[in-house]
């Protein structure tokens, strides 16, 4: 079974940084997409950044160069370095992965395009 486990969330002040990690196990799709999503209270889950099995990256517009997604295949881990954090970035952050390359082949970046989800890690940014 595929398992995604996030870590690294926490509380920081505006302008601070956090680095999230997502450890994947049992995930063996050759062509695939992994992504970070976030969901604030009362809002829909939204894509933050995604990275393909070939390393192609896409960011949401609101990232504005502040976040960096990366992966270490040897460690089966995906990362999200978040700098210049703003109170609007406060949310639960989720790691996601597609099944059988579904998001990969469809160029997907919506929550419905992904099949496997972690439990989330909370990020709180105070002003």
C-alpha cells in the first residue's frame, strides 16, 4: 500500500521559513506526479507545487518565487522549502501522488487528479 507521511510543519512569524518533507513508501509508478496542496479553514484544497517523475515543476501563481519543490529519489522523499511566509499561507499542507500516472498524463494540478494523500502537516504564520 502507498503511504505518504508529511513532516516539518509548525508556527513561524511573517517572513520566516519552513521546510516540509513527504516520505513516500510503496509508491512505484514509473511515470508519476507528486504535489503539495494546502487547505485553509473554510476554503477548498488548492495546489501549491507539483513535480513529475522527470523533475518537471509547476507552481501555483500565489507562490511568487517564495517556495521551492524538490525531491530526493534515493530517499523517496519530496520537499517544499517555503520562504518569505505570509499569514495567508496558514493552512494544512498535504502531500499527494497520482496512481498509474493519472495526473502525469493529464497534466493535472487539481486535487481530483491525485489519488494518494498524506495526513497533512499544519503551517501557521503569524503577523
